[in-house]
């Protein structure tokens, strides 16, 4: 029912049922259903001239979207969660005004990084000694932090033992790897220099490896020792169908006897490959020692 501007009556006007229905009944009906649209008779959707509003204490937080209510001494609003409008530094997880400070519920200043850096008013140590909390730069130094995408290279240990009473020497290198390839692309190397002429060099290589666990598949490991890049010794280990009910670990040796080498640096390498890519190697070592007068 639409609102009709009420009639201005004058002396002598005749009151009819139609006039009463239009200006009294219908307007009352319109007022009873008005939606505060701002149109005539429908009420306004804005409040003006209000100096203060007193909220009754609900002693609870609002819990429905669009609710604004008082909870104790605080005024709270609920959108998708509670917002403490008047409470400063509310509990963690509750949106509220925050003071600037160093407490658990206060906000850090916008320049807090600068004041903690070198030269700041509250500077923290940078790259302090191991075991001491401090800011860390990203780098490769002993006290620097590693980048989040850093990688690790293959671990290798190498050393030489001192000459014994017979003049013999020993060199050793050990490397840990994972994942065999199907070509001779993986190797450990060692360099050995005889202490005198007429001394032979014995080179021994060892590798621990495993097959895959696929039933009915043959697994083969091939190994070789090279001198200056040239193959001088080989070994092949075959693991037949009967052993492939589960992954099996094997250890194998490869030997080479280098007679009458010159008194110079000689480089030897152990290389391995597998017949299938699911095979693994768990460690490889190569030892060179000399024998003779």
C-alpha cells in the first residue's frame, strides 16, 4: 500500500468513506510496512542529530554477521569474526586496536627491522658465534645462514698416510652416492705417487649396491678401474631372477696391480653402472698402496 500525502481539511468539507480510507486507513497500513527506504512515508535509513547512544551490557560477544553490541566495557562488532572496536591490545587472534610496543599483544613499529640491524637503537648481533642467537646473513660462511634452496654436494673423504719404515704409502677416498645410472657416469678417483722406483701400486675398489625389488627382473652391476681414464680392470655381478623377491644389498671388490709405475702422480678411478635405474649404490671407496723395496 503506497503512502498518500494527507489531505488538508477545511471547514465545510464533507467527509466521505473514500477520503477516510485513503488518508487514514491506507496511510496507517503503509506506515506499518515501511522499509526505511527514504521515500515519503517509508522512513529514512539514516539517523541524524544523535549525540550519544547507550548500549546495554550483553555480557557476551556478538555471534551473527552485522551485530554490534556491548560486552562489558567493550563495544564489539561481528562480521565473519569478532572485532574488538574499543578494546586495545586484545587477545591474540582477535582484531583490535594495537599499541606500538614490544609485548606479546602489541604491534611492532614499522621500522622495527631497521632498529634491530647494525646501527639501530636496539641492534641485534649479526652472524654471531655458533650457538649464539643472532640475525643471520645468507651465505656460505661458518656462521651465516644457508639459503632455503641450497643443495648438498656428494660427500667425499680423502687422505694419505705417512711413509712407513719400508717406504710404502697408502691413499684412500670414500664417497657416498645414491642412485645408479646405466652408464659409467659415476666415479671416485684417487691420485697416488710412488715413493721410489721399482715399487708396484695395488689399487682396490669397493662398492656396496642393491638391486631393485621387481619380480622377474635381472639386475647387473658393472664396475671398472681406470688409470688416467683408461680401463685396466673390470668386474660384473649378476643377480638372477631367483633373488629378486626383495631388494638385495651386495658388496664387491675390484683389484688392479700396477707393476713398475714411474715416480709420478698416477690417477685411478672406480666407476660403476647398473642395468636398471631403480638400483642404488650406498658407498664407494678406492684404495691405492705401494709394495716393493
